[in-house]
C-alpha cells in the first residue's frame, strides 16, 4: 500500500476541484466586456456584476458597477439558459425582470447598483416570457434559474441605445471561497510540523546494512 505523508493529506483539499455541494449562500461574478457579446460591439465599456444566490432561502441579490458605455443603458438582466456551461457565441432569452432589475440605473453610461434581496418564489424577479417557457409556473422558473446559475448557463447583460442587443456581458461564474488567513496559517504550521517530524525520523533512523 502506498504511503501518503500527513502533509499531503492536509493539502489535498486545496488541490481538488470545486466540489458539487457549495456553501450557502453562493457568490457568482461576471466581468462585463464587449468581447463577450454576440457579435462583439467594440465598446470600451467595463463592468462587474455579482450575484449572491441562496437556494435554501430561495433568494437572490444583484450588485453591479459599470462605466464607459457608448450611449445610455436601456436594459440590464440575466439571460438563461445556455445549452451547455459557458457556451460561447450564442444568445439566449432573458430570465429576469425586463427591462431591468428593480431600481437599476437606466439612461446613464456609468453607475452602481445594489439590489434588495429578492424572493425567488415571487414573480417580481422574473421575465414573464421565461416563466411561460418553464411550464408557466414560478416554481418552474425558479428551478430553471437556480440550475442555470449554478451550472454556468447564464450571463449578465447590459443593453444600450447604440447596442439594443447588448453592449457588454459575461457569464456568471462561481466565485471559489478563499480560506481565511488564520486557516492558511494553521495549515501551513501543520505542514511544516509534519515536514520537521519526517526530517527528525530520517536523522535518527539506524543505518541500514
């Protein structure tokens, strides 16, 4: 049986892919650029969107900041659902409220937005057409949106007067949590301790014949 050092056992969780079961709530981010539009717009606009999803509480919160739009914005929402995770070069329908999230700054070329915490069991957050596509029920729309966000099948899009199809967008991608500094220090101390123990054993072991 192959021996695994205690240090490697401790470090293994840091080397594994993100597990299927994530902590609740989950954070997803989108770095908005023109290059992700279909077709690309050539716009100098930039932006960052953050979506905090809590499937257990059945809530969602949207935060965004954007600047450099070529003309005032007219819409902002989440599109769902792509046929496969992070599928490039295609457009899909709007899942969330049209034309924009409640309170989202429209008619501007830059802005910041922090939403209320929306209840996913209520119709306020959904595009009625998306609800129809998901069997005509809010429960169906909720399940589809949650699955779409979790599976990388959604994108955040800002539309403008010059680009009604969208000026900048990006996929919503899961933000992997970073261990707290105290946890990293503890892990590092344990790894160093096991390494020193191994060195000590080697130095005190009798010479082989």
